[in-house]
C-alpha cells in the first residue's frame, strides 16, 4: 500500500490511525505512559483513558552511585498537555 | 507676641517710654524710607490709573488696606504734638535689615500686629494716645468709641469730622506724613551708603582672592587653560565694571535698600547681575506699593465718610433692606417691636459691636423667633399624639404593649424595605447611566457580527457533540427528540442552537430574537446574492469581446504531481479528508474479478469451492486496517449526515438525487468493508481483520444500520464462516489466565467491544432468520470452525446461544402459527436436528470445560476460585438452551457430565461456603437456569 492510496500525508494522520487504540506516549521528565487515545489536537494535547504512567527516577544523590527507580500510577482519564509530549506510538508488539 | 520680628512688649514699652518722655530720637533712624516725591522718582505713580476706585469697598469689603494705621496715628499724634521729631511708627525699632528683607510684608502686616496689641487700650481713656488724639468728646461716649476692625478704625475720623469741626484736612495729614517720611528717609540713606561702601570693600577683597587663586592656578595649569581663564577674567572684569556702573547709578538714584550681601556664592557674574536686577525690581515695587497704599487710604477715608453718611440717613429714614426677612410677627405691635429690634441690631452690626457676646445675644434674641415656630409645631403634633394615646387608654396595658411592639416591628420592617428599595433604586440609577448609549441599530449590528460567526455550512457536524448531547438530554427530559436544535437555511448553512434550556425565562426569548435576526440576515444575504446574480459581472462578461486568455507561451513545468482526486469528502473533516480517499485502487481490481465467485459463496453453501483462480493475499497489516477504518468512519459519518439531510419526499428530484448520493456512498462503504473479498483470500479475512480492532467492532452497528438485508446476510455468513479467525476467539485463552496482565485486559476490552458491537449488529438478522437460515449458519459454523474452541469463548457461546434461542422461538411459534407459509418445511426441521445433533456430539466431551471457572489454573490444581459465577453464567445459559433442544438421551449425557459441576455449586451454596449472600444466590441461580431447562430445580437436590 503506497502512501498516496493509504491517505497518509502528514504526521498527524498516523496519530489519527491510533484513535481509540492503545498508544505509548513518551513525555518530558522521564515519563512514559500507555493508554487509549481518545482525542488529540495540533498541539499534541491528548485525551487518554485507562492510562498507566511510568516515571523513571534517577537518584544521583544516593551513596552507592546512581540509583534508578521506577514509579507507576494509573488513571482512568487523563488530559495530557501537548508541550510535554515527545513521542506517540502504537504500543510495541511482542 | 513676636510677629514678623516685632516684640510684643514693644508697644507697651513704647507707651511707657512715651509717657515718661524718654522716647529716644535715635530710634527713628531705623525707620523705613519712602522715596516718592524725590528727584529720582520715576513718575510711575502718576501714570497709575486713579479712577474707578470708588467701588473698591463694595468689591473687596469695607476692610480696606490696613497699613496706614500708624501713619494715621502718627499723623494725628504729630498733629496734636505739633510735629515733634518723633517716630511715625513708634513700635518699629527693629533694624532696617529685616525691613529690607521683606519690604512688602512690613507694610501689610503691621496693622494686624498693631490691632492685636489691644487697640482698645490705645483708645482707652487712660491711654495717653487716646487722650492726645481724640479729646474729651470721644472718650465720653464708650459705645461710639468701639474699635474692632481696621475698617472701623477709620470710623472715628468720619465721625469726628461730623462731630468735631476742628479736625484737620487730608492734605494736612498728608503733608505731615510726607515730612515725617522725609526725615526717616534721610537717616536710612546714610545707612545705605555706609553699607554699600562696606559691600564694595568686600567685593574688592573677593576679587583679590580670586586673582591670587588664579595666579596659583596659572602655575599649575597649561597655557591654554590659562588663556581661557584670562578670558574669563576679562569677562569678569567687564562684568564688574558694569556692576560698578550700576552701583554708581543707584547711588545717584538714592536707592534706599542696601545691596545684597555679595557672598561669592556663584562665580557667574550674570548671577550677581540678576540678583541686583531683582533687588531693583523689588525696590520699585515697594515704592509703587507705598504710593498705592496711600492712594487707597485716601479713597478709603472718603468712602467711609460716604458710607457713614448713607447709614445715618438710612437709619433715620427707617428703610431697611433686611426688613422683609422676618415676617414672623403676626400682629402689628409685634411687627413694630421687631422693627425696632432689627433697627437696633443693624445699627449694632454696622457700627461694629464692642463686645461680640453682646452682639450675639441680640442676634439670638432676634433669630430665635423662627425656631420657636418650629418648636411650637412639634409640640402641637406631640400633643395630638398624646391625645391619641389617651384615647387608646381604653385598651389594657398589655394590649398597648403588644400594639406598640407591633407598630415598632412594622416601622422597622418598612424601614428595612425602604432601605432595600433605595438600594435597588440606587443600583438601577447607577446602571442606568449607560442606558441608551447604544441604539437599536448598534445592537443589531453587533448581533449580526456575533451571529455571522456562528453560521456554518454544516451546523450539525460542527456542533456535533453538543447536538448529540442535546439529543440525549432531550430524550431524558421527555421532550420530542425529533426536532434538531439546528437552524437551517436551505443549503447555505445554519446555526447549532445547543441544548434547550430548562427554565422558560429570558433565554427562550433571546433565542427567538436571535433566530429572527439570523433569518433576516440570511434572507438579506440571499437577496443580495440574487441581485448580484442578476447584475453580476458574469452576465456582462465577454460582452465587449474576448481578451486573449494567456499571455505566456507555455505553462511552467509542473514539478509536483498532486493527486487531484484527494479532495476532502467532508466539509467538516478537511484536515483528515485525505484519509477518506480509499484504497479502492488496490482492492478494486480483484473485487471485479472475484465478484462472480462471491455470489456463489454468499450463503456459504459452496464454501469449499476454492477455485484455482483465487488470488491469495497476505492478511491486512495493522496499519492497513487502521487506514481502512478511518476511511470507513469518514464514510459512515457521511452516511449519517446524508440521513439527516434527507430531502423531503415531495421533492422527487431532490429525493432521487439524494438516493443516488446515498447509494454511492453506501457502495463505497460496502466495498471498503471487504465483505465481498473471497473467503480464502487471506487468514484472517480482511473483514475479520477490520473487526480485530476495537473501533472496527464499534463501527459495525453504526454501519450495518444502513445496509440492506441481502448485504447483511452476506456479512453474517462471512462472519460465521470466519468466526474462529476473530481475534476474540483466538486470544480467548488469555482470559483464562490470571487477571491484571496487559493482554488479559486488552482481550477483555476487545471481547466487550465484540459483544456490544458485532453481536448486537447481527442480532436483528438472526432474530428474523428462518429455521433454514439458522441451520445453514450453524452448519457453516460447525464446518469451517473448531466449534469446541469457539464454545469455550464468550463470543462463541453468545453466538451459539443466539442461534439456539432463535430456533426455540421458531419451535414455539409452530404451535400457535396461523400462517402455513411461515411454518418451516419438514426438510428444514430435519436439517436443523441434524446440525444440532452434530453440535451436541462435538461438544459432549468438553461440557465441563466450557466453564471458565474450570479452565483456570486454580481449577487444574483441583480447586475452584471463588467469584467465577459471573463468567460461568453465559455457559449455564448456553447449556440451558442446549437442554431445551436436546432429546432424553442427550439430557442424560448432560446431567451425567455436569453432575459434579451442579453439585459443587449447590453444595457450596447450601453449606454456606460462600463469601456472601449474593454469591450464594448467583450460584443457585446459575444452576437453576440449567436445571429448569431439564425440568428440575436445585431444591430437589438432596444433600
């Protein structure tokens, strides 16, 4: 399927394909999340549901070198402001 | 008192000194010098406008300038003393410097200072001044000798002129004054000269110092700087020369003020000159002031005389200006008394009262009359009140109290109301400042602007969510959902009106008004459009001949090959419109080739007829599916849009056009749905791939609504033929795993979507299907799929239950069927029984494992996890449906196989091995669901 026939002409079209689908979103501040994308706009503001957010915390202050810990939390519905979004992709398929 | 440098005790001291004849003549040296009448006198005083001063008293009040008391007293004094070399201003023994520092003030401020020193004492009998000044006639009448203000101070002169014929004329006084002034001036001049000389000496010293400095500097500084300094010096010297000239001039002019202390404040000679000029000006001003004051005094005296005369006349004539002010006296006697009083008072006022207290006492006596009337009125009303109260005496004291309380309460209430009303009124008044600032046309203009922003081509789609929400709200509120809250204007556009308001207050009115506004605007716009159409340039285009269209030889070479077909299909989906451009190119070719085959496969009868010309393909990739889905959504939206914009049935042409359009869009959708793609093209089938995504499952009910029965049957056949290809079937084992894995929740989500989406959309077809169709579908299902695997999934069970239930309904309808044609033929019944037996046979070994509770890992370990009753429930339901169709032998098989399961549930329910009542109830309900189908009940099972 070539791009012209698939109708993909701009990056946002790819995001449109993921509407009502589970997506992986990478955010600034070492945050990542997966959830079902419900809406987006030109600023990459996103409305997501059933979100699991993963925050990677690197603790450089700890005595035994840098210590990486991961915090997770779940939210039913979330508005993600676009300025924090680095990447939106379909979830990796194992 | 120390006022402007005068010592309070001065006057007293002076008096004492005077009385003892010790007044030193040397004191006079310090007196001011008046230079008018000198040779140097510039004559400016003569140029003054002397006229028009007669009314000064009226304009400025009769107080007049006060600076001349002392001159006057001095004059009279000197007159009586016969021009002794005595100070004209005896209090003034201050050094002249202070005088010069504030020349104008000294003239003006002296009188108040003097008056403060109790002028009364001056005029007092004991006072030597009064003795000398006025003689015995004056002192004999204390009432006439009252002196309160500077203006009245002059009064004795006028008075005296009347009463004392021997008084001197004004010319005499003036002459005396001039003589006195002359004397003092001479003294001060000498002083000035001394000061000037001293000053010059100082200046010279200063110059010497400067020169010294300059010499020192010259040693240190460069030649150029020296040159500059020399220049400066030259300039300075020049300036100094000028200064000296000015000084000399001044000496010639006999200026009396000393030059200012020439301290080396500033090096700039201009500064010095400026100061000097300022001083010059001051001196001149002083002179003029003096002259003016003298003139004023003269005029004042004349004026006072005139006034006195007029007053006397008026008093005697008895004509009063203020007479009519007090019409209080009702009787004639009163009037007369009042008049007398008034006369007295006026006289008092005019003469000026000696003691203010006395005056005010008179005043009060007079003015008390008016308040008295008010008092009387008040008293009368109070009397009336008491009388009223006395009438009320008949009532008991308690009643009165109650009444009073009531009255008080009412008064308070009314006061409160009044306050409230006033506040409201104030508020309204405050707001009403802006009333009528805008005219109606202004308002209309703004409304037009606002409304024009709201008008869109597609009001429904642009306001989609609000409209849908509004529809839901309306249905919930019990309103008719038929009327869309959209204002439409033919094809040109409209406005979404949003959710209707509950309360019927101002809003509906505003809405109606806006509606009217909009309609007017739109009709106006349309008319204008029509007019434009009539008289447009288009109609005249080419009337004067054609111009050559192209002035260039060839078009520039096209670099970009833009697909012209990719125009947006929906006005509201412009940004995404290109997606709706489907991939018919790829599918169109094969679709044509395979269309014939599909016809044969349609009902699944020849599902095995895989011909050689079948084009096998890879299954659709996920991305392809998603793209297709987006296109499908666009089409579905378009279909829904068309449905809403359905042309009215009266308009046949429009209806036909609409039908054509609708059909073309529907055909596009049908093609895109890929139902007609041959069964064996790929695994999973493209249509099944589309359903593998949640939004595809959700889309189906919205789409199938528009499909006709034939297409629906085709779709259903395809779905059942490829049922095991569905993701929900393939991934169903995930549901048997413990929960809370991403896969589990994803499959769960998909399953829910399938049950609510796909099953719901095929339900109406199956519910209307004939026995023949149902047995055909069951046969197809059994033939093409692993029915055991399907039966172990919730969607599969749902489908099977659906089919069995439909047949059950048909069987029941057999008994009370009236129409012979509706009855299924015996062959169909036979076919069905065959299919059912086959199904039963296939499922028999797996009955216990249909239950999700039996398939879990825990179950394998020999113990069933609690809380699995809800997932088991569809299985019980299916088994019940199965039992209904089963014959006796099949019943026995069922009971034998499910015996353990049933007993498990019943025992755990009856022995209380349950978490709560709810679970127990669920267990029993599940078992009974199945047992009832067999004609049994859980209560029959004995423990």
